C-alpha cells in the first residue's frame, strides 16, 4: 500500500487530457472572455464606424435608457421570455407525458412534433408570416368558411405583434423540449409507477409529487436552453416583421445589430450588448450559486 507521501499530486492526474485541453481553454479565454471584456470597455467610448478609445463615461448607457426603441425592446423581451418559458415547459411536458403513455404511432407523433425544430428560424418566420397574413392566412381561410367578422392579424397590430412571434417560436421549439422531457420520463424506474398504482395514488399526483421532483436535472437543462434562445432571439423577428410595425416588435439583439452595422454606432451597440450580458449574469449567477453551492455544502 502506498504511503501518504507516495500518492500522486492531483495536479498531475490525467495530465495528457489536461495538456490536450490547453488550446480549447486558451481559445475560450481569448475569444469569449477577451471579446466580452473588449465589448464592455468600448461601451464607455463614443466609437462610431470604427472602435476608438475616447472615454465618455456612462453617456452611452444614459442615451440607451432614454431611447424609446430600447425600452420597447426590453418590454418585448420580458413578455416574450416569460410566456415562452411558461408555455414551452407546460406544452413540452404535456406532450412528453402523453407520449410516455406508450400510445399508438408514437414514433410518428414524435417526428411530427420535432420536425419544426429542424427548420431555421428564418424559414419558420417566413412560414408564419404567411400563415398570419390577413389576406391569405388563417383569417382569410376562416372568413371564407362563413365567419366574416373573424379577425386574426397579430403581425399587423402593435399591441399583439409580439404574441404572433411567440406563436412561431413555440411551434418550432416545443418539440425539442418535449424530447428532453420524454427522455427524462423514460429514465424513471417503472417500479415507481407500479408502486403508485398499488397504493392507489392518482396519476396526476404521481406526476406532481413524485415524477416532477425527480426531473429536476432535466428541467435545469431545459431552462438553460430556453433562456439562451430567448436572449438571442433575432432572426425570427427579422423574418416575420422586420421589427415592425414601426418598432413594435423590436428586441435587444436586433437593436444591437442595427446600431452596430446599420447605424454605424459601435459605442451604442456595445452598451446594449453589455446590458444583455448583464441581464444574463443577473439570472445565471444566483442560480449557479444555489445549484453548485448547495452541492458543495453537502
């Protein structure tokens, strides 16, 4: 038996794997950490077409939060994000629970629900732009069936346009959430279901008090996927509405793109990007502390 002094230093364990990971670590530091730091620093400058170091303090941020277009984009992101999170979880879980009952033609239904995720957001946006067009979409079809007073044109209504985008996003992304939930449900031991049936526990109580708590890791993974899609939503908006009518469907990612590449105002774009990063940090850091800090104290 080796003595305490003869045990290998933990620093040199899996040395080959650690050496092989050096390029990846350096790339992450330079590209991600370095790029992030560069963006934050230049958000305090008045860079226009090209970056230039002329410090202006918080001027860009003051201008940002006094711009109605940015405020609209934040409001839209909040509405879109909250509803997308809730409906993705609910619809995805219900579909997964339905398929988990081993219904007939399960493979067919799973393919149908997952297929939209194979499409790009641009294609999805164009498809739903057509479906929601009042001249030849859903409104036109329903009116042709006799309901002449039926009105459904969310993409042309400033108050409803963000909900039209939400419909397209749910249609495309819910299938993936369903597959993640279904994989989690299939990993649960069948004996748990048998014990619940023997004890006479209703199915809904089994899901609510036994199954759902066991799916916590799946929910965390799903939450990260949905949250990342919410923050970076851009191409779906561009394809469906172009940010219109007016700026009613503006989102932060589109605001950043327009100011950096179309408005030739890098400083303002950097400030908006930094605020997007800050919103992610505000959500991720408390969650990471609760998730990993709790494990460390066990």
